[in-house]
């Protein structure tokens, strides 16, 4: 099942989920020139005066959790989303917490989400 669920109708392409995610689960790509959205966050496009959010609403798909297998279930995206469009599914959260607990028991401690 899916860990990260996005309500496409509620998403306003604010980019908050992209900026807060510690493992870059979310990405957008502008279809016009295929520029990664992370490269244009906070920019104003020359000649148009449009912000990156305006450009994403005009030229892209909305937030895609394309790296959800890397999700650490920190809940930051769900908490920061201005419209509440992101939900971490409870069944998977419970599984993830159980797996993390098992890891801690087996290893005697440590962060199960730490990347070397």
C-alpha cells in the first residue's frame, strides 16, 4: 500500500512538502522545459514575473511522492501542507512504527531511519 497519499483536488502546489521533507520524497517537474521544481523554488521567472508556484500550477503535475519508499514517516509534510492535502495512511504508519521498534530491539538502539 501507499504510505503517502495526496489529495490532488486539494493540492495548491505551494511546495511546502518539498521544502520540509528530509528525504525529498516529493518532486515536481515542469513539463515545459522539464526543469526540476527544486531548482526554481522561490524564484521569479524572467520576463513573466510569475513565481515558481504560478508556473507549477500552469505547467506541471502536482506533487508526486515519487520517492515514498524513502519516507521516514516524520509527518512534516502532513503538518505543513496549507490545505491538508497530504495524509500518511495509518495502517502503514503502524507497520512502519512496528518495524522501527523491531529494529531498535534487534540492534539495541540507534535510529532505524539513519542513512549512512
